[in-house]
C-alpha cells in the first residue's frame, strides 16, 4: 500500500502538479491538500480513489499556478457592429469627427481579458489526477510483485520445515518408546506388556503432530492461491497468517525433542516476517 506518484501538466491557463503518497492503513482513508477555491473537486476525487483502491492512507496534494495575466481578446463581431453604427451615424452628422479606433476598442465588450474557464480547469485537473492515480497504482503493483516474491520464498521455507518434521517424527516416537522402556528397566519393575503399549500409545498421541503439519501444508497452499488470485488480498492473507501461527504454536506445545522445538521457532520467525510484509498489501 506504500507508494508515491507525481504528475505535472502545463496548459494555457497555467500549470498544476499532483502528488500522491500512500502508507499502510487498515481501511481506505484519503486526505486532500487543495487550494481553497478548488475544494469542490474533492467528491469527484474521492469517487475516483474509491473505484481503484480498497486500503491505505492516501494523501493527495495539488499545487496550482494560474496565469496572472491573460491576453486581451478582440470581439470582432461586436467591434464591426460598433463601427457600422458609427459610420451610419456619422453620415447623418455634418462635420462629424473622424471615427477613433481606440474609442471603438473601449466600447464595453469589444476587448475582453481572457478569463480562466473554471470548467476547463476542473476537467484538466481531474484528468491529471487520473494519470497520477494510475501511476500510483502501477507503483503499488510493482511493490506488490516484489513482496509476493519474498512471501513465496518464505512459504518454500515453511514447506521444507514441515517436510523435515514429517521425516523425523516417526524416529522421535521410537526414541520416546525406547526411553520409557529404559526407565522401566532401571526401576527393576515388571510392567504388563499391554500397559506398556498403552503408555507408548499415550506418548505417541501427545506427540502426534500430523494434523498440525497437514493444516500447515493446507494454509501454505491457500496463501499461494490467494497471492495468485489478484485484487485486494491483504485481509485474507492476514487471516491466513493467524492460522499459520496457531498451528506453529500447537506444534511448539507438542514438541518432545529439541528438533521439534527448533522447527516451531523457525516457523514462527518465517510467519512473522510474512505478516510484516503483508501489512503492505492491499
């Protein structure tokens, strides 16, 4: 959601520059820094943003410079009417003074100063904003693609850890059985074989993490699918990070050997790294 874009335009009425800056935010929160006389553009700007963005705190700044002096424009049609009327009147007046062109130019409406057309300026400003917004979205998409690559790398690491835990867990159960039998032998007591099997089964049940590993694999697959689905996915990914973290915590609580504990710690580190990056995704 973090990005920056700038667009500058030069026109007959002056120049304008748009700056768009966005940072992470749970919801979409646009703010505007506009010249007071152009506050009326804000509803249209908000609608444009709402159509394209879903999350992020977006600051939109407009710097506007209108031409202070506009070239005078001659209303030729009105000037000709004034001249025709002057010639017709002069024919009826004896010894009339010659027609003074400067006096004709002073006639109201003949010479007009070029006024800024508010509608034209507004349309130009909105068009420039649309371009700046598209640049901003493109920048966000490039950043999002880079973040997706980082997240995919961590998903690969998580999948490797899950596969490694699957590999050594059967040996862990066997080691726990051997330890139990060794302790019984050291105590020099006779234990019913059936009771021994029950104790071993209980240990195996407590240490069994197959369900957690299956869910970790499922969540990793889902994160990959969401990343490839396009559109706003930040909230969905944030939820999946919570689910991944829950399974990592359960794996840690069931750890009976150092290797299991270390695997759970590494999973939590990777999940936290992803979670921090996902805060930047819309």
